[in-house]
């Protein structure tokens, strides 16, 4: 989702797009944001740059 949305919507130095993604899926934004922060993602572009590969590895092991 971030790959598609960031080029068009840009990063505003928040987790705005991550929040939208969690809200659309009924997931806990706080839990996902905490995980992002632990893995170097403090805004949408950092999540894409620093967390994408870790997310692919971890998403199956976490119960959000």
C-alpha cells in the first residue's frame, strides 16, 4: 500500500497512511505503530524504507 500511495500522497512525517491502512482493516494502530517504531519507522516513508522487509517476515507471526 505504501509503495502505491507515497508517490501520489507524499510523506507528511507522520504515520498517516499506516493509520489509514490499520483503520481500513480493523487493526490496532497503536500496536502497529509501536512495531514500526521498534523497527525504525517513525513516518510513512521510514516505514517503507526501514520496515517493509521485516514486516513481510513478521506479519504472519503477530496477532494484531
